[in-house]
C-alpha cells in the first residue's frame, strides 16, 4: 500500500486519476473511512465498487493488519504491509503507501495506493510509465474542472506558449480572443459531452503572444457516470495541416479554373475508357453536360463508328496485333508510351459533325502504371475553312494571273487612267486643304492667299479692296438648344445665301463657327462695300426652315477698306473684326465701318470683360430695387431687382455699360445666377429685420433661360433663403420664349408649380405668334417703355398700348407699364385698365438700405 501524506503537497496526481490508475487506489478521511475508490480496489477487495464509499477500510483488513493500518493513517510510518480479508481463501498481502494531501478541489484526504507484494516493482514501473506518457505525450493533455485548468502536461503548455506551471489554476478564457468566443465554445463543448459523452472540434486558439493557431480538440468526462468530476482534454496543433489543406484547396481551385477556362475540350478517362472529367470547353463543343457523360465510354458518345473501325484496322497493321474498334483505337499508341495526335470527327449531341485535332496521352501513377488517359480536342473547323479559302484564293490568283496576262495589252491605257484618277484625288485633296468641309467655301488658308493677291493687285493698279467680317447673331443659342446637326444645316443654308448675295469676283470664306469673311478685290468707293454689306444682311433676314424649325438669324458686319484701314492681311482682318464687334455692341444686325477710335473701344471692351470676370469674387456687384405700384391703390406691390457695378476705376455703372460684354463673353451665366441668389438673400434679410415680405422681380437673360439649369438655380436660391416661390417673379423677354417652345414650356410649368410668377418683359417689340400666351403659364405682360414714352403724343404708341391692355384683359393677365414718368401717363394707363406701373414718377431704383423706409413711408399693404 502506497500513501501520500503532506497537506501542503499539491504536485501529486489529482484524485480523479484514481479512475485511470491500474492499481487499487483509495482516498479516505483521517478516520480511515472510504471517500473515493477505483475499480481496481473493488476487485482487490472482492466487493462491488458502489458499496465502498462511506465504509471503513479497516472492515476489509485482516486482524493482524489493524494496528499497521492505524499507524499508516497517522503516517507513522507512511508505509506498511496490509492483508486483505477474503472468504473463502487466503488473505493476499499488499504493500501500502499513504500520504495526506489537500486536493485542488479543497478536500483533505489520505490517498492510499495498494500493490501486491509479488508485483510491487511492476506497479512502480507502471506508475512511472503512466507519468512518462503524460509528460512526454506529443499532444497536449489537460484536466479541466469548472473551466479551470487543474493540471496539464508540458506539451499543452508549449502549444499555448506558457512556461511550466503557468497555466495550472487559470481559466481557459486565456485561450480565446473574446468572452463571446469563450462562452460559445463552452456551450457547444459541454452540451455535446453531456449528450454524447465526448466532444471533438477544431478551434482557432490564441497563444500567449497573441498569435492564433488551429487546434484539434477532443474532450471526455473523467467519470462518465458522474461528469461533475471534470473532463480530460487532448490538444493537437494542426496549423501546418490546415495551411497545407488551404494551399491544396487553392491549387485545386486554380487547376479547376484553368481546366474550365480553357478553350480546348479536355476529357480524362480511367484505364478502361470511362469518362472521369469533362471540362466546360468540352461541354461547349459537344453540347453535353458533364453530369450526363461522366461514367460513359467516349467512342460510343462522340465518334463515328466507321471512322473508329478504319483506325482500328490501320493500327492493327502498324502494331502487328489486333486492335478492337473501340476505345483502344484511340489510346493504343499512348498505352505504348507514344502520345498520339491526329484528326478525328466528333459528333455533338445535336448530331453535328465537327473536325477536331485530338491528342491522347497516358496518365500514370508514381510507379509508372497507367491509371487513365487524357484527351485534348481542338476544333479545327475554322482552320479547315481557312485552308479551303487559301486553296480557293490560290485558284483565284492563278485565274487572275491568267487574266492579267491577257490584259497586258491594255496596260498602257489603264496606266493612263490610273494617272488621271490619282490627279483627281490630288486635286480633291488640294481642294479640301483650302476649303471648308461643311460649306465648301474657301477656308482661312485660301482666304489669306486671295486677300494677299488682291492687295498686291490693288497696290499695283491703285484701287481699293474691302474686307467684310460677317458674324451671325443668335446662332449660338440655336446651336446650343437645337443641337449641332441643326446648327450645321443652318450654316450651310446661310453660306448659300451669302454666296448668292455677292458679285462674281468677290470671295466668301468661312473662318469657322458662325464667322464669315467677304473679300471685294476691286471697289471704287466705300459705297460699293456698304451696298454689298446690306445685301448680305438682307439675304439672311428671311427665316430658315431647318429640320422642322423656322429659324431667324441676323448678321452683324464689320467693314474695313484697303489702304485707308490697313495695308496688310493681318491688319485688315483685325480691323474688320473690331468693326464687327462694334456692330454687335451697338445693337447687332447692322453694318459698321472701321474707324481708328474703334481700337480704343475694343481695348475698352476687353478691359471691361477682364474686370467683370473678377467682379463677383471682389463683391463689386450690387442689386438696387425699383418699386412697382398697383395703379388702383397706388401702393408698391413688387420690387424689380436692377444690377449695378461698382467698378474700381470707372465708378458706379448701370447694366447698359457692361451687360452686352457679359453676354458676348458668357459671363452672363454666373452673373445671372448671382442675381437670383442675391435677390432671394436680400428678401430674407429684410424679413428677418421685420419688413413684410414683398415679391421681387428678377430679369433672366435668354442664355441663362436656355442653359438648362434655371430651375435648379431658382429652387436652390429659394430654399437657401427659406422663401416660398411666391416671393419671386421671373421676367423673360418675348423673343426668349419663342426660341424653343417645347423645352420652354416644360421649364416654365415647373417654375409655375413652385408658385413663381412669369412676367413677359418688353412685350410688343418681339416677333411671334401670340398663341404662346395661351400655352405658357404667363401671369403678367410688361409693356415696353418705348411705347409709354410718347403715349400722349404719338397715336400709334397709344393704339399699341390700348391693344396690349385689351389683350391682357381678354386673357385675364395683369399688365404692367414701365417707364412711367408723369401723372398724365399714369392717368392714361389707369383709364385703359392697366394694373401696375413703375418708373421715375414713383421712384428711381433704390439702394437696399433705402427700401424699408420707402415702403413704410408709402404704406405698402403687402
């Protein structure tokens, strides 16, 4: 009997090891009563194991062993020889060793181990072997109770990266990355152990240094009948195996992807010819799905029996042995170690016969034994077609050579014909190099050449040369809104009219876009140049019918004359261009002769343009506001926003000084957007200061209206200022509305849905059918001030105003008279039923800070 008796000794085997010990082992209390025992003790005592707990071990000992047992319990001495009482039969003698221990679970016991005296040495060796296995196992072993590590071997400590003894007594939580992961693994493991008696799983454990490793884990209860005693766990690091499996999986996936992505048909079989794999190339070629053919023999599915039989006979002769007309006809050569490549006919699922080049080779194991065959087929249908085409081409070539031999007698004639054709091509290329591709007019290169010649002749003979620079008005609007195809068609028609309007000796050239130049190589006086210029203007005045549109354009023409305005090509072209810009600046659709002071004006134009480009960012622009009065109540009901520019050098400028420059340079778009936004912000500032809301009228240019983003600009300005649409009125000229009716209607309807009132500005001076007033959501007509100015003295103006007011009343539209300067003009408008008016009679344009006081003084009921 062996005992362990030190109460401070916790390095002994835990009590649960009783169940695993092959020796009779018992744990008693200090009085010798049995607390726990293993099955080997039951056999030694000849008693059922269930009977032992609670009984005194002395009851099973012989009389001569009682004193030795008592001394053993007192550890005096710690070893003794004890006899076991058995009936009938002799009492076997056992060597007993005892030690008093305090177990990890807190229980103080006397642990006693028995070994028959005859086998004591063998027992000691068994215990040492058991301990050696535990310590030197190649896998980790741990005893765990309540998820605390009671004991573990060195291999387990190495797996998890701990020093000897560092894991004992600690929670298994240190192996997991999170509490959730630890809790979930415990739930799965102990549920499985309780249900099935064991648990096996691969975990991604955490080492002490933070690195992860894959671990195969097996757990079993120490005592299946009483799992509360804890569990024994085995741990095996399979990280290398996992990584190898992943590499193998990726390799196999890559191989399968290569196999499936190959354009060739690839089929593998076993040694008997049964199909093992069938790639997607084979599926596409033969029309069979892989699942339909795997396990079948290839010749029976895809090949012509007669062709196979013919090949079998041929092989039989070559190899000197009979070859059956089946699978062997394909692989006989490969089976002999000679991969074979030859042409075969394969038959698709639909019965179509396809010529292929088929290669068969043997697949062998490591020992060289044939395990199967690999067949790779390439569709050579296109190759055969190409070969046939080559043969056909060869035949045709021979025929042509023959024909060509006959035609040699005509070679000289054909050569002359080719020379003429080449000359025509060269002439055409020369023409294209000097003429506009769209209109076939002379281009800039030819223009300069002809002008140079005309100047040389004029210098020699003493006569004049006129240069007319023609630019179309409103062309860009048409081109932007109706598209380049329509614009190109219009340019072609304009070019045709310009050609018809000049003299035979004159040159009409196109520089590009909507710019044309006319050279009059011989004029006696400037009157001739003016006559031709006016004819050019009249030629483009009638409308153009282009792709279902009735289009109107006008021409601004600048004229300069040699030698008065310049003596070389560059100077004359530049001065004619300057005169043309002056024509545009003075209202367009006119002829302007060059004058020396125009260069100063041109420089002024560009200086204004450059300054205007920086005016917004420098905060030089400002809006002033002119009241619009309700005539009946004589109170202001609206304010029209009017643009002013605080020029750093020229002082305060009205729009008449810079708007034309803004339109020519496209600056009208950012300026127009700024005006809409600033007007809305000013309205918000007045309202925040306590002033009642009053609608603001904002003028929208034609280019801004047709740009396509007017709705977005207005919507954003209103939203940013927290204003309703009723706070804003949009003033658009009549001519602007008539440029693209369908598109205009869509934009105006959306503005109307926002509650924004549409006002037709300068009504009565445009050209169009009045039917648009019924289609568009117009709320007001604004009578141009040129009719109001002489309303009291000019019967025609008075009649026009009466007609406009009658039209407004008939269509239930409000009418506004602008430019009212006297009480007499106001009384006329009042008697004719005009609703609103504005002008210097009421007030000039006011600075923003002057508006609140003005409105309060005039008791605006808005």
